């Protein structure tokens, strides 16, 4: 039986300038103090270097106590647009192969960079200039 439970504050994060912070609650459900490792686990498409545990990734968890854990997400500019997800896992340092918990997934979307909008003013000047030139040519041709 797993000694930890992991819950997420939100199921979806919104990136602001490529950054966001996911909040989790990790609870030691056992009656003894446990040393545990926290691991941010990205989905297949997400890059591991985008994620970091805020604070120590290895911590002591008091018996039957809950701890707030944050995962910092930093997606560099130019990353492929798409939907991604990650989770937070808690693993016992005493028995990592048998005593671990996979947390719920949190999703986020990387948007394609916005194309810069071309100002309309230069096109207006070109059109007005062409009309003025045509009027002058027509006026001179009529003489």
C-alpha cells in the first residue's frame, strides 16, 4: 500500500509568458515519519527541463500530515505549440520500487506565437498616392 496521496489544486494551468506554477498536496498516510522524493513527471511530448520542484525535492513528511508542494513550469519561447500535461509523484526513499504514488495529471497549452500585425497605414498611403497620381495624369491628359 502506498504511504502517500497526491492531489492537485487545478486540472489545468494557464501559461503567462511561458510560466506557471502547479499546486499539489502530498499527504503521508502512514503513522510514521517518512522521507520522500518528489518527482515532476511530464507527458511524452513535454520536456523534463520545463519542470522543477519548488524547494527541496527530498523531504521528511510527518505522520498523517499534508504538505503543499509547487511545481514551477517554464516553457521556453519557440517550443512547439500543443497540449501537454504533467503530474507530481511521491516516492518513499525507504522502498522506492514498492512505495510510490502517481499524482493526477495537470494539463497546459502552449500556444503558437502570434504573427505580428502589419500596420494598415502604409497600404492606405500607397492607395491614396496611386489615386492622386491617376487624377493628375487624367487631368494632364485632358488638357
